């Protein structure tokens, strides 16, 4: 995926941007059971083409247990593809469930 592209749903929008060091995925909306398939498919395809993927979560309003599961799945996929996966702009609202579940330890730069 070269350049900028947006993939909207009613609940989640993903905007990708290639930088010199990584592919950045700017997420807006909610990461929940309705949107995890889109997130996983988009990010996994980017992992195959890039050495580093950054999920910018600054505009994510809500993550449910399915969303947390999707982040774990993406982390595992990143290990299998030798791709670095980082979280950026994690809001206080999202830090709490990540800290409670101790998932922050798996994401570099979180």
C-alpha cells in the first residue's frame, strides 16, 4: 500500500501512511467485535511488506475485549513475520485496559 489510503466503516477508519521508518496506521473510532477483522486484515498485510508497523491510537474512543484480543493476535503475527509492531498515542482511556491486562509490556513504544 503506497501513499495514503483510508478504509472506513461506520465504527472504524484506518488511514495508512508510509514514513521512512515504518508504515503508520492511524485508527479512528472503535476497535470492537465489528471492526477487528478489518484491523487485523489491514495490519497483517502491511506486516508482510514492511519491517515496522505503528498503530496510532490517538483517535480511538473505545476498545472492547475483542479489540484487545485483536491487538494480541497482531502482536503474535508481528513476531512470526519479524515485523516490529508499536502502539503510539495511546490515550488514558485505552491505557487502563492495556495496563490491567498487562499487554503494554508486549508493545514497543507503548
